């Protein structure tokens, strides 16, 4: 490959961050336009790569590999396969929209956009790195922008939430680091490709593979988040500024699911099978418990935040059902949850910004006053509960189909039926939320509330279009995901 | 005898004497500062030129001039250079003792350099005293109540530690009849010495050196001395003294106590235990601190803990071919740059706000964004978050430890890094999120800014392309594979 596509996509946002941080002048417009340009180009390039990706050849494409740190045998190794490409595309897409969503940020805009762009680089880095050290560095760098973004531009108990987020993440990565180091010394390699292909034939008795599996898994489970490691999520999501909630729910927690598939499942297929039972049970608890807690929420953002716990339970279920269909479903669910919850957070942010009320019990009757926001919010809500023709349906259907037919664990079909109860609960809270916010008697105090303006309509409709596209024709994504997942399923032997 | 190989030391000593003499005759005191800097540069050039001369020895094998010694010569000279650059504004607090300040820094650097090159118990002790006595005086140089109290504490506890060390050396000498490191090992091997007196001697020496590197339970002096000493001296102490302690431990425990493997394994485990308590005590005690110098004092205890993970690996893996010590060397370089950067930023900031309280750093991000950014970078490096050097240093040291069966230690160390994030980030939080009491900028002359810029550039460079420095560290630690 002559041109370093992935490096360009990876570092353009970071370059933009540096330009924004250093450029002279106090014109807020300038920062915003710069941020938009430096995220739009990676999006365009990512779309190009998505189209140019050779679906028949499969494997890792657009690879770049240079020796980086010779004493550690570490390479600057980038590449995408069918699994990471859509997630990278999603990151660039939401990264661009996050800039548009933040168009009305007025407090310290220079720093805000610099951190936001840096955040995008680190998340893209997680999805495209094929070297464990590089992967871990990208995973860790993300903490700093998040800390600043939540604690400066957040709301409510922002300092508490930001610190909690950092401590949880670092604790998870402490275990992950130990896991990566043990992988490194048992295999002598930091290359994810080599380790996945070569297997752990050299594992020594001193360090059982199961221990490495769990060390890595804890790191990813914190990020996913898996019950009972989820308690950072409602705080961070609720108190973060809108664009950051979108990034957090949209792509950041997907790093956990991606890591599980890429490292835990494909490097430790037999351990994954061995522990599938317990993990699936935890997934079920997450689905039901998350949905039940969501039903209790009154704060609009907190409600969406808790719903993420439930939805990421489906991802966990799909991953550890360990079948081709279920893994494809889990990947699609990650993508779908990214756009759907991203849209929900964007809408909630818009309501909070325009109406200046975030308590659902105090909202009501807004359907008349802000019809456009209402329509989009309803679409997002229905996608979230998995209505056919939306991406949520396609994803959840594949997960349930895959897990129902999988026989990796005894009675998985029973578990699946329990999981489906979660969908009913989801319908419950989504409909309640829509009803509370938009229906009921019209309240006079909201008469002057503004509806979405041109820019807001643009990003809303962009997200709705993608939700519909994936819902009606999921093959646009599943074809690519399958290319990435087939080799992993072969490793499992299913 | 080959005095050629002793040029850097001679240059340093001569510069120190010249600085004191010149002080008597010139009015323009800043000349002594530039003279010191020039002396360091010349010594550095001499040291760099020696880099090829492996295995040479001086004074009847009492001082070595190998690549390990050269590595530390350059490190200590670099530290002294940055400290002197960073003292340009701060020196006004020393009133009439400016030249003495520079001369003492040079002398103490000389002591540290000798510590890293000494290959005989006697020279080790002499070098250690040269470094320590200069430091006692430096700590007292502010001449106020706190500074004097700190110096007295440091002196008394330091004297006890020296006595313990000397007692240990005497026991080792008594059991083996040798003071030369390599001869000790030969005596141990030949006579199969395993008397309790010998082991007590080794343990006492760990205690004596443990004082230098501020390992728990020999850390009592740290918070008070760090708080009371002039801030530039605190910075110098926190990196120079520690690096010298580790240099001497690496050399002594490899050359004298490296064989047989049962013994090296035993002291490896001792260091592992010390590492665990140092990390836990340092990190937990740092959390409630309100004075930034005290906090960094406890943090330096914790950092010594991470470094001792490397020592433990060194002991446990003595028989294997991996370069466990190169991790320690790399960590020392990265720690020196990071901590010096932090202290120089603190020197500049506290000069303006006249306070070392963390709460008074409020709004520094608005008052002086670049200064706050530099301090933030250093703190992030101390936590060990990429892309700063601290991450690579930890990764390197931990990866070597994990490879040699110390994964439990790595997990404890990694969790400790998480605890440390809490108190380092508190400073970051105060600087960027709290509102400033005034809008005045923090002024500074050029030289401290240059020093700070060098530190920050180094921290980023080692964090992003660490390969070269790792190579150098491996080269320097090649003497341990002989």
C-alpha cells in the first residue's frame, strides 16, 4: 500500500487538535470550522476505505507496519479487518457529528475542541492498532481528554464523575496491562495477528491461560461495562457534555466489546468456551437489571445511560454465544447502539439545551412545540427498543437467533428467552419516556421553546438515515462483519 | 594508573574549587553560575568520549570506568545541569551563598558519579559521604527554621544510615576478608560462605542504601526534608540521590552478591517485599497531603517502589540472560526528567505565589497555561499514562518483571499506579478547574524555562520513541552479563 490511509485517518484529528490549540486569534467560529474540517476528512477517508475494502479477500487490509521500539520487539502496526473497519467508520462518523453537536459550546471552545479531537484519535487508534503496546497506549490516552471534557464542560457532580471514570478505567487497564505483559512473555510477541494465529502453544504452566484471559477480560468488562463493573457509567454519561456523551455511549464503550472479541475470544477460544456460561449469566443480569433500573429513572440523560447497560448486555450475550451469527449480531449491535444511543443523547442534549429541563416528570406536551425533535426522538426510541426497519431490530434479532441456536452452553435457548424479556422492559421505559416528554397536556411555559435549527436537523437526519439504512438493508454492514468474524469462528472451531 | 579516565571527575572537582575561589574576587556573582554550567558541559564531553572504554579500572580496581559508569556520569551531569539552569531565579533566596550553592551541587554530583563507578566498599562509602554531606549543607541553605530543621533531621538520620551501612560493610569484610566487590564474590564462591554474620551484613547494607533511595521502612526523613529544603535542592535530591542509590545497589549486588543464585534470589525477594511496602505506604500517605512538596516526597517513595520491582527482577533473574537492569536505568532517566520538570515548574510557580499549598495552585491553567501544561505533563508521566515517558518506563520495567515470574508484583504495582492517579490528578484538577484568585501571570527568566522545556521535550520523546534510550540502557547494563 503506497498511501498510509490509516495513519492519516488516525492522526488527522490529533493534528487538528494541535492546530486548534496553537492557532492565533480568538475567533470561536474558526475553532469550530477547523474541528469540522479535521473530522470531516477522516470520515471521508473512512468511507472510502469502507467501499474499497475487499470483501472477498478478507483478512487484514490497508496494513502499515514499521519497527517502533526494537528492544521490546514492538511495531507500529496498523490495519483493519471486517470487524474493526465498521467500528472505525462509526468513530469517524460520530466524531464529525460530535463537532456539529457541540456547535453551541461557548465556554473555553479552543480547549474543548482540542480535547474532543484528541479523544477521537485515541479511539480510532484502539480500533486500528494491531500491536498490543500501541493498542494499550491508545486505550490509556483516551482517559486524559475524557477527564478534562467531563470535569470542565460537564454538569452536576462533574468532578466526582470524572474522577470516578478515570479511577475505574485505570483500574481496568491495570489488570489489562498485566494480561498484555503475560501474553507478551508467554508468546514473545506483541503482534495481535501473530498471537491469534499462532495460538498459545507456548503457554507455561506457571501462568495458566485462564488467568491471562481473566486479566484481559476485566479490563474490557469495565469499559463495556458489564454488570457488576458498570457503576461509573451512569455518572459519567449523565454529567458529561452532550457531544461527549455521544462519543462515550457511541464508540468508547464499544472498545470493550471490540477488545473482548479481538483479544479474549480470538486468542483464548477454549477459555472463552469454558467460561461462556458464567459470562452469559452476567450478561443476562446486565440486560434485566439494567432495564429494570432504567425504568426507575427520572433524569432524561440518566435514563438513556442506564439503557446502555442493558443494551451492552446483548453484546456480551452475542459474543459469548460464540457462534458466527451471534458474533455478527453482537458486532452489529455495537454499531447500531452507537448510532441509536448517540442520537438519543444528542436529542436529550437538545431538549436540555432548549427547554432547560432534564427531569422527565416536569416535561410534557412538547410534541406540539418541538415537532421535529419529537419525531426524531421517537424514531431513535423505537430503534432502541428494536422495532423492525431500524438497525436495532436487525442487530437484536441476529443476537437472539445466534444465541438461541448456539450450543456452546447447555440450555442457551432458555437463556435467550430470558434475555428477550429485556426487550419488553426496554419498550416499557422508552414508551414511558416518550410519553412523559412529548405527550400529555401542553405546558404554556414551553411555548417559546425553539425547535431544531438547520445544523441540528442535518445531524439528526444523518443519524436517522443510517439507522434506517442499516435496519432495512443490514447486509451493508453484516457482509463486512462476517469477513472479520469468520476466521475468529474458525479458531473457536464452531 | 590511567588518569585519562578520571577526567570528568577532575574537571568537576576543579570547577567546584574554582567557583568557591572566584566568589572571593568577583562582584558579578552570576559568573559562578555560568562557570558551573561550563564545567558540567566539559565534564560531560569527557564522559561521552569515554563511552567506548569498556572494563577499564582505576586506582587498583577501586573505581571502574565501564559503560555503566559512563551512563550514570552523563545522567548525573545532566541532572546537575538542569538543576542549575532551573535555579536561576531561585538563587536570590540564598543571599550570600550563591556560589557555595553551585559549588556544593557540583561536589555532590561528583560524589554521586563516584558512587556509580566505585567498585570497592571503601570508595563506595567515601563517595556516598561526599554526596551526602554536600546535600546536608544544601538542605540547610535557606537558613530559616524549616530548612534548618530539615537539615538536622536529614543529617542525624543520614548519619545513622551511614553507620548501619558501615556496620554491614564491616560484617561483610569480616566474613570474606575482602573489600573489593569482585573479590568478595570470589571469596564467597571459593569458601562457600554462608555464615549468619555475612547475611546480616548484606541485610544491613540494604538498609543503608535503602535510606538513600527512600525505601520504606527507611523513608522517615523524606517528607520533612522535602518540605523544608530549598525547592531546587528538593528536586535535585529526589532524582540525583535516588539514582545514585540505585546505581550503587545495582553494582554492589551484582558484583559482590550476585553469586550464588540462591543468595541473589533471596535479596531479590527482599527487594520485592520492600517494593510492595514502599509503593503502598508512599501512595497511600500521599493522598491526604496538602503541600505539594510533601506530596511529591511521598510520591518519590512510591516511585522508588516501582524501581525496586526492577531490582527484584534483577535478583530473581540473575541466572537468566535478560537485561533486567536496563529497565531500572531507563526508569531512572525517565524519572529524572519527569520529576525535575515537575520541581522546576513548582520552583517557578511558587516563586510567584509564595506558597507550596496545592490549593494555592488554583486557576494556574488560566494564569499561565504553558506552565500548567508542563506540570500536568509531568504529573501524567508520574502516573504512568501514555504518551509520557513514565508509561514506557513502567511498561519496560514491568514487562521484564512479568517475564521473570513476578507477575504478582506487577499487578500490585499496576494497582498502585491507579491509586497514585488520585492524588496527582488532584493537582491537575486544582490547576485547571478551580477559579484563580488573580489573573497575574507567573513570571520567569529564560533559563528555568529552557530547563523546563528540555524536561518536557525529554518526557515526550522518551514516551513516543523510547527505543534509542532503551538501547543505551541495555548497552550500559551489558557489564552485568559478563
